[in-house]
């Protein structure tokens, strides 16, 4: 299973709907929902070779109001892959709260 599919499986196991990159225009569900992207492949190279990759992911959780229980579901899913940086903000144009989670994927068998 790829890193992207493992992360998506962990996030959707929370019961919160989500997509990679974006929902189709005018097809997003009512909040809460998440969007995730792979920011980079995190290649580690030396001696003209790729030794391994540590992909970096960014997850955005959209909510009408900040809800600690919902945020903890996503946080726990992200933490299952490694340490997480977290930030939150109110998005005036969308009239919603967005909580952002950034982490580097570490496969459990590494």
C-alpha cells in the first residue's frame, strides 16, 4: 500500500469525509470534512541514488466551529505516522474554522 493510500485510509477511518486535493466544484459536503495533499516526496539522496523517501503530508480539517473531539480524531490519525505540527485559523471568506496538520510519513515497519 502506498503512503498516500495509507494516510487516506487512516483519515477516512475517523468517519469524517475527505478527499485528496479538493472536492469537485460545488460538491463538497457540509463541514466537518478534510482535504489532504502530499507536499513532497521527501527524497533522501546520496551518491547519485535515492536511498528512501519520507513523504510530507498536509491535512486541512474544515469545521463550522472548532470542535476538540473532531480535531482529535484527525490528530490521532496523523500521529499514527509520526510527529504532527498543528495550526488553526478562522477563514472569514468561508465562514469556517480550518485546523491544519503537517507531518512526515514514517511507515510503521521502518
